[in-house]
C-alpha cells in the first residue's frame, strides 16, 4: 500500500500551516500506530518512506522552478510559505517519527538530494521487503525484418517538426 503524502499530511502540512488544531494532530499521532498495527495484522505489507532533502537542495529545486518557465506552474504561494518554515516542518517530522516509527511499521528515510538515486534505492529496498520469486526473462532476439517487396517511400515531403532540443 502506498500513500503519496496524504497519510502524514495531518502531522506535517496541516499542523505547521495551522489547518488542523493541535489536539486533532495529537489524536492523529496517537491513532496512527494502532491503525497501522491493524493493517499489518490483516496481512498488508506496510512500508513508509520519507524522502529527505537538505535545505540547500530544497532551495536549489525551488529556485529552478522560479527560473524555468516550464516549471513555474509548480510553484504555489503555499510552497513559498512552507519554504519559510523549514524548522517548523523539521520539528513536525521529528515528532511524527518519534510517535509513529514502530517495529511493525517503521519509517525508512531516503536521501533524496539526487532524485534518480533516491528512486532506485527505494525500489531496491522495497523489493528486499516484499517476498517474491525471481523470474529470469527469456533472452529476446529481434526477428528478421521482412523484405521491402516492392515498397517505395512516397516522394511527397513530410511536415517534420523542427528539432528544438
């Protein structure tokens, strides 16, 4: 089961940005281990990954969005406000880990300063956690192409899209 941020939003964004009262956040953090225990007890393999980035890398990524017109749309006023609250988020993360990192549902932290390496490391670690039988694929060999059998490309020019990149 994979939750994309939604599972811990109450303990992070909602808490830091004041969208949820502290007593509701506290109740959520008390309930998480119980809910996760019930999930694991029912046979679900529950893996929780935290993608950690440094302050410098977060700044680099956000500045790249500002400077790249293809990415500016990704930058919201909420991102800017959140950026200014680095240590509030750090405290919220630390408390979330302290209260929800359990033997049955531990947090796995991935160094995500390099996105490609982080993804590969997470996939490898995830596969280590899930029992499966290895499958060796058959060797693929391209078949012989057919003969042209009289085919000739038309003389009509094609409207090629210019190479810009």
